[in-house]
């Protein structure tokens, strides 16, 4: 059940990140304004997206390598997403990579 909730959570985060990226690139000359406005709504996603490299190292090392960005993303996910509170660090790192 936790895994299903985590997948739904990350799917929702991915969709909002994609929508923000699409809005920023599809507006042509006015994309600067669109990007600025989408950045404020997806600022939380930025923490998670920036942790991908650290998450890859964590998964590849079977949890022995823990980067600062991964730690920040794990803390952020657990503070903002109820489905992430009970998930293991490894499960969350794998979910970050699956985005």
C-alpha cells in the first residue's frame, strides 16, 4: 500500500514538473514570464530533482553513500507527503530515480 501511494505521489509530482516545463517552453517569446511563474509552484520539486545524482549513488552503493541533496530531498518528501513518511530511504531514492 505504501508503494502504491508512493508511486501515485511521484507520478503527481512528475506531472506538475512536466507541466511547468511545458509552460515555460511553449510560450515562445513570453517564456521568460511563464518560467518565472512556474518556478514558484514547482520550487519544492526542484529539491527532489536535484537529488537524482545523489539518489543514484545511494541506490548503487546499497545505501552506503548518502549525499547532502538526497538527505534534503528525503526530509522534504517526508515533511510534505504523507505517503513518504513510512517509506524507506532506499524506496524513496528509487522513486526519485524513476521520475
